[in-house]
C-alpha cells in the first residue's frame, strides 16, 4: 500500500522537522507510513497521486491573503502544489487533510473566501462540533467540545461550494470542514503536544503571533491544555485512509 505524505510548507527547517515528528507521533506511524515532501524547495511531483495515497498539510508563516505581488517564489510554488492536491481530493482522486495555513489555501483553491477577519491568538481554544460534525465518519468519534491549539492571522470566511461545516467557535467560525468524502480541513493544529507547540513558539517568537515578552505565560497556558482529542483525530485519519 502506498504511504501517506506530509507536505512541508514551512521555510524554517527546525519548525518543519518538529511538525513532521508531531504528525508521525499523533498518527502512530513512522517515516515508512508518513513520508515527507518539501514544497518549499520542490514542485509537487507529477506522480504524486499514485506515489502517495493521501496528504497531510501543516502550518506556515505565509498567509494566503498576502498581496499576490509580494509572495515569494517559494510561496507561489507551495500554493500551486496545495491547490492541485485540494482539487484532486475534492474530486475523490486522493485523500487530504489540510490544517492551519493549509485550510486557507484549500479554501481559496476550491472557490471559498479567506480574510483577515478571524485571527486567533497563540494557545488553546475551545472547539465545538456542529451537528454534521457529530455525524461525520472522521469527526463523529470526538467529544462534542474539546480544546485545540491555534495561532493564525487569517480564516475562512466563506466555505467552498458543497463543503460541510464540521466544527466552529466564536472567534473563528470555520474551524473544520469536509468537501466530498476525502478532503478535510481544520483551522486548528491537531498534531502537536503542548511541549512540541512551545518549541515551535520559540522559533516564531518574533513573527507577530503573540507578545514575545509574554512567552512564559503563553507557554504555561499551552502546557496546561488537554489536547487528547485533536491527536485522536489524526490517529483516526491514518486508520481510515
């Protein structure tokens, strides 16, 4: 059976290494079950949809709402590759889970809208499943309400046509959706433990996600959060697909 693949969209190598390790740990797989492809440096390969049975996408310091003429070549390559994966998954030709930065690219590629109206600070936030989420094959096994980690400057303001809202909260109404049977997207980060997230915070300390001088307080809040449900989501995704 072909493996899954983690598509790296972070230019910071240490952050990408940590995120890849977090996805492996949460999904209960090693590098043979979850390979890695670096979209920062390489185009999506032509044989991607036969080489891998599914894709997982994490976060990035890039924003899809950045003006087009300011996007570096690496960001344009990333968005083109993720857009192709989103189109294929929406058509049922592959499986994909887009998270954080990934949900923005997928939403835009599939005709939805992304704006700067729904940012969330760094740390745990409450997530509520919708009625459709409670019935969903992947999300329905989760608790109706749970905590997950966020840190983002933009959010989906309008779902792609045909998408089903699975999870929400007051600050960023689109927290997760499904399109078709094989494309899932979450605004929150399902993969990191609290420790892994605080390590990532040190890398992005001066990127405007939180007050750099408040690192200790933010990190303590992260470390106190119960993050069991998001990681169960990833383990279930790996088992289902």
